[in-house]
C-alpha cells in the first residue's frame, strides 16, 4: 500500500480498473457508520477474433479507448476533485515476505532497505517501494514511518526471535500511469495499492483468525492469506480464471463463448441433467484447490496457525456448486465474500448488491481505506 496524502475526508471513492471493467464506489461517513453513497460500473467492450470467438478488451492496458471510457464513468460518478484510492493488479506488482532478527525500528528500516534489492527482480530506482511488518496483533509500520495499522509500543517489533516483513514494489512506469490518470481527471489520488489489500479490507476486515481469499478473476486467480486482518501472503495463478473455464466449456460442448459462459453461470457444478459440465470444470478448479492447500500447509508449518476459513470472490465464485465444492475439497468453512457486509445502505438495494457483490469487492475495499481508522 503506497499512501500519498492523509485519510479521513467526509466522502471517498474507490476506483477499480479491473481486467474487464471499471468500477467505482463512493462511501461517506453517516451517523457513525460508513454508508454507501454511490456505485457505478462500465464493462469492457468486446471484439470479434478472426476465429469467430469473442474477446473482451483489457481495461488495464490504459489505452486511448480506456481513457475515453474512464471519462464517461468518472463524469457519471462525479468524482472530479474528490479523494480517491486506486488499485494495481497483482500481476503488476512484486511482493515478498522476508524474516529479520528482532531489532529497534530504526535498525529494521535500515535492514529492510539494504536487503530489499535481493528480493525484488528489477532495479530499486525503477520501482515505488514500501513495506509493512507482519504480526499477529495487526501491528505494522510502513517504510516512511507513517502509521498504517496499530503500532507496537516499545523499541522492538514482532513476536519470537524474528520479525516478518512484507515487501511491496510497484514499477514506476505503472504508478506513473495511474498518477497521470488522476491528474488528467482532477482526482486527488490518496492511495495506490495492490488488489489483495483492498480485498482483505472489504472481505475480512478486523475479523480475528487466518483466512484465505480466493479471487477467481477473468484471466487469473489470486490467493491471499489474511492473518487477523493483515495481508501476509499474496500471489496469482496465471491463466487460471473465468476466461479459461469458459473456453474449456466452449471447446468441450462445441458452443460459442457467450453460450459457454451462460452454461457456466446457470449450471456450473450443479447441472441437473448433465454431469459432464462439472467433469470439465473440475480439473481447472483442482489447480486452484491445490494452490490454496499449499498455502494452508505452508502457513501452518511457518506460523503454527491453522486456516480459519476460505472466502471466495471474483466473477466465477458464484457459479452454482462452487462454494460446496471448495468446502469439501479444502475441508474448511467456505463463504462467498460480501464487501457490503459492514456498510450501511438502503434496504431497497439488498438484492441488487448481493448480485454484484463479487465484482465490487476491490472497489469497496479501496473506498474503505479512508475509513479504517474511524470505523
């Protein structure tokens, strides 16, 4: 998480430039609670490939068409001159967990800055770099000494003999694009952070325990471990996501992409008439389960802590039978993430928000950034 300005404005926007669309959420402080003031989205355009298949435009390319699309949606949401947070996809960032001996804060900062180049694959002068301490009571301090969570009193950090530190790096080329967008549209960019932090904030919050968030996106699946509300590990499984699931269904049944996507959404793993669909999908889902189990076992081995549960999000997370399948395979409680769970909103929106909840998890988490110190 890379912070630029102070928090706690009365109204705050989260802007998620997802792979297949732009989503904006505005939250405001209302009678002691964080309330939903506005939400708006714009789906990516489609194109027809030479082979007749349909492909969605990649919003994260930030090309001219994307900028024009952003102009439309930003004007609709009336975001100009407001404070905003924006997300960077995990595929565009570098993260690593490193252990250091216990030491005073000043020495730890020097040690992190000295060792960071060993773990980041591109030169330090080409990145925007930050770090946070991973500890069981949600203690953290970023590289500039600004408070980013409750901070330990005393001169030493971390439990036991070591302090585990999460390194975060965003290439300057990427961060410059987002800053340019913010400037072009008169946005007051307060925070630029990876999607895993946004998801942890909206789906786990301050819940005690260790949770694995499985974000089944369009092109890839993200797996994030959250310990007592703090992100401790995060990585992506490339080419394993909703797009691949749809392609497999299309190829196996000989139907077009739109029909395959409909089959996936309506029947999923619970097809009453044809179990072949589930048989087709399970090998890909098995890759996700295998990676999540590796994280579960590694966390138990490294930290001596068991996973409390799994939270599913992303477009394919609500596929029929998915929650039950994951629960059986992981042998853990599994829930579909609800980013609006701690937010006040008009009861008339209940059904609509339940339908769109997975696609707005990042945007809600970004907007909550402003209120995490006051909630």
